[in-house]
């Protein structure tokens, strides 16, 4: 496996965590829910181009799996923090981290 593909896969996972976090707090199949899934797609395409991995067939299943893995991690993180009564949560992962971890 190409080291560039592994690096891009890690970036895709980390990039999708806030979007999965957002998706967990909105109504299913609403506009925000659809945006939380589809907004990261152009960034993944740009990352593919900039990294030089291209669009080989083997890269598609790997990046699709890590895309949804990042979304899944974001949802689970939201649910964990929501069920933990010590932390108030919103739809924004970055602001929740700032408020609850660094202030």
C-alpha cells in the first residue's frame, strides 16, 4: 500500500469527525444532515489530487471506508459527550472541544 494513500486516509478520517459530530445532532434526512455527509466530498477529491494518489480503482474502497469511519467516530463522540452529563454539547465539535477541554 502506498504511503501517500495511508496519509490521505488518515486526513480523511480526521477531517470527517467534525462532520459526523454535526450529523449526529440534526434530524435525519434534513438539509443539514445531507450537508454534513456531502460537504467533505470536494475536500477529499482535492486531497486526492494534491497528494498525487490519483483515482486508481483500489483507492475508492479504501477512501470510502475511511470517509464513513470518520463520520462514525464523530457520531459516537457526540453521543458519548451527550450522555456524559458533565459536558454540554452543540452541533459544533470544534467549539465543544474548546469550551469543554481548554477553558
